[in-house]
C-alpha cells in the first residue's frame, strides 16, 4: 500500500464539513462571511488533508494564471535550452511558472500545443524557432498566431514577428555576420564559402544576404552557392565540407551557419589531413559548443543568452502586466564575436 | 495602440450578461440549468471575447489540473534536456502540460519552486538531478520531499528515491560500468584511472564503487584516487587529465564520469601531443555529445533517452491516474555501450 493519499478537492472538504464549496472557498480566501464554527471545521480539514489554497480558483477572479507557455522545436538544442534557462530564471523569480513544450517543427503538433496552452489559460506565450521562422508563411498560420495574440500576448523570437502583429526579439544577425567577415578580413582570408542552414528558414536566408553584402565591402570573394545539404546538424557540415575539399582550390575559410555545422566541417578537414586554421579557417555561430567542446576552439558569435532570456521575459511581462502601455515592437540582441583557434 | 485585448474573465462575461458567474459557468460547462435567453447571451459574449472555457475552473471539480511539474538543476545540460524532451512528448500526447523549472542545485530555490508547483496544483512532480542525488541527505530535506509526495505523487530520477518514500527511475550504472570495463579489458587496457564527478553525489560515488568491484573481476588495476577536481564539466576533465599526464607512467586508459569530462580530458591529451586511443584510451558516459561532436568519436554509455523519458512518464501517469494500483517501486533503465574511436 502506498502512503500517498488521493488528491483532496474543495468538494471533498465541503462534503466533510457539511457546507457548500462556496463556503469553503470563502473560508480559505478570507473573503466573505463564514460562521466561526464552520471556519474552525474547515481549517481543521484543510490541515488534515494538507489541502493547498487553489490558485486556479483565485485565478478565476484575477484573470491571471501566472503561467506562461513556451514553445521550442526541441529543447535538446543548446541554443533553445540556454535562452529558456535564462527566461525561466526571471519568470519564476517573479512568480510565473512556465510550461515548456516541444513542437518538433510539426505544424499540427504546434497548433495542438498552442490550443492546450490556451486551455491552461496561460497569461502569455513565447514562440522560439520552428514555423515562425519559415520564409514562406502560410496565410492560415499567420491568421492562427494573430488570433492567438488577441487572446494572450505572444512574444516571437523571430525576425518575422511583425508579420504576425506580435512583439519580437531576435539576435541582430547583420551585426553578427559583420563581426565574422571583419574578423576573417583581418586574418587575410580571401576566398570564403558558406555552408549549412536552410533556404526555407528566415534566419539562414538573412545571414546569407548579410554575408554577401558585407563581403563585397571588404572585397572578399564569398561563395554562398556551395551549400548542397540543408540543415543545422553536424552531418550537414561534415558532408558539405567534404564536397568543398574535392574542389581545387578549396576555399581558405568557411562560414558555418552554426557551431554544430562548424564541428562537422572541422571533422571533415581533420580527416583530410588538413590543418585548422592554417589550411582552412572555420567560423561557427551561437556559441553553443563552448570553448572545450572541440580540440580546436571555434571562432563563433555569442548571442548573449543572459541578455536574450531576460529581454524575452521583460517583454512578455510588460505585455501581460501593463497591457495599456504595451507597444508592438521588435527588439534586437547585440551579438559578440568570440575569437577561438579556428581562424 | 495595441490590438491585443485585456484578458476577459468569467466575471466580465457575467457582468455584461447580467447574470451570476455561476450561471456563466453552468452555461459553459453544460452542467445545470440555464435559461435559453441567458444561454444565447452568454454564448454570444464568449464568442465576442474569444473566451476560452477555463480548465482551472473545471479542475476544481475533477481535482486534476492535468499539469505536471518537472525539476532539473539546469536544462542546458543535454542529459536532462534529452530525457525531458521524451517525457514531454508523452505527457502532451496524453493531455498533460509540463512546467519545467531549473533549481540550479540551490536548496532554497528548489524548495521555493516546489511550493510554487504545489500552488499551481500540479498532478505530479518529477525531480531529476540535484539535491535528491546527494550522498548525505539532510533529514529536513527528506521530510520535505516525503510531505510533498503525500500531497502529489513524485517520481525521483535518483538512486535514493526509496529514502524519500517515492517511486524512482534511474539508469543501471552497475551495468553501465560493467560494459565499460569489459570493453576496456577486451582492448587490453591494464592500468586505468577514473576522473570527474563528485564524492557528495550518489551517482558518482556508486559508479566508482561499481568500477572498483568490476575491475577486480577482470584483474585490471583501477585507480580511483586520481580525481583531484570534482565536477561534471569540460574543465574538470582537462585539469585532472593534465595532472595524470605528469605522472610516469601515466594510465593507459581513463574512465570519465561523463562525456563532458571526457571531452576535456581529450583536449589535454591532444595538447600533450599524445594519440587517442593508441597512447591513452578514453571512455565517456551518457552519450550526450553524439558521434560528430569530437574529432575522435568517444566510446560511451547511452542511457536510452527514449526509454528513460517514457518510463518516467508512464510511472507518473500511473501514480496520478491509478492511485490505488500504484506501488512504491524503483525502475532501472538498462544502458548500452556505444563503441567509438577513443578506445
């Protein structure tokens, strides 16, 4: 036999005290009249069953659940996990609990999860990555998020937040790409390729546009056409780097869409018996892998997770608690260059 | 001006319809009498304000919130993130939403978060890592978790679950260590050191005990005294490996408490100009880094995240939904050896 008791509801307390549930509610909240005798009875039962005052009931009156929904494609991606960690820290410090769901980049699943979050009466929702970053947004999807945003304030960690009529926060990738290309120029790299990412995702598409524009300013030959495989994982970097190495001459530096792709590319370079950074320079993005992850520390871009997570929380809190002051705005997180040993 | 409306409560609907909130509740739930006229009015207002039937209110009657609390020290650790991902998949598939909080291994913060979860009336709680894994458990803490478990069923991903009177799930580290040592023996490693982890944490302490016992069976000389720094990060592996390399002769293989420590150790070996696995073999644990993360793929132990996350969910669901059938039990997840290039 377990010593774990069945959850006691306000109705169980009411039944045992021989009063209505409304009376129990009044006794617990301290709002409204309850006879001394009933009050004593109810207090004893609350203690007996370790019954906790129900915030869901309180919620009916305030209209706030102090609960936030947070949607990511996959929390196993360190980028999402790091921002969530910072966000949750500030949220719980301020009395908000956060429901974290994984959308797996699947349309139907994301829609279902958003409906479930609404049913939980969350006070606000953060969407980070996945469908909101698609280049070609379906009208139906825009409508869905606009409707959602009418019910609860939403913060989108996406360049496309405005299209949804939502507040947006994202890393300023134009600055990020400028930092990378400036750095590569200062190290005298002249023929650069760019690999990884996907054409259907806004952040990848924009990073490529920025890179092409900025490379011109520095008279660097940048080839963005070498991306054969799309994706954000090690294997994409590995496979595309292998293809690049078959060419003569191969590029003297490769910009990778993120650190995972960079790690894959570095593996291919090592296997070919070439040296990093002497034969080929490599840059990553996101600073997920930290300095010790690879034997050669990667030059990368830090998204300032501390600032990012706090900015997302501050923005959503403002939307929830000061709805009249809130404006639809997009905030940019300024990234920083971290110079490693790979360039 | 924002087009996001203020959240409408059941009281706003009641006021505008000129009825009591109880009437609105009856109309929405379909339980109890409401006049046709009031019903029509209320339905129109619900539509007008996009008001969602409030599960918190329903919750008062069923006693279930369909919400689960999940506590980890830091979701940025891939081990926790991977199990959570699998858990959340099954939870949301079954209509449960999961609140994920980071305890940062801080006592006061964890206690505060647990209280907050109770106030949200979660149906169950998962605790993974952190205080529950401490070798010397404070009586006060055991009492705290026992009390918690009386209020809501708890599943502890810990070897110490029984001490708390809770159901427990954890990886069978005896099998894990056996797989590693059997493998090292088959590759003719004879002098082995073990680094990383902490003496105050049960999983580390147990892994060391198992390793010593099993090494004897294989007549392997295992030195567990070389751990100078305690911890689970890259830098611990790097620093302790550097110390090991100062000795003559250095060990021919090093068992690392997890993959992060292994990656740090590999960096130190590379810096010393030594070859893996010829000069020194390295094993990791947890399979967080995946095959491409390091230029030399690490031999490691997979904890079967799929099975692990599902087992945690199944266990908690049983405790919540079938409280009379539930038993206090500990379930072991059988790990698997993944042979890489580091041995």
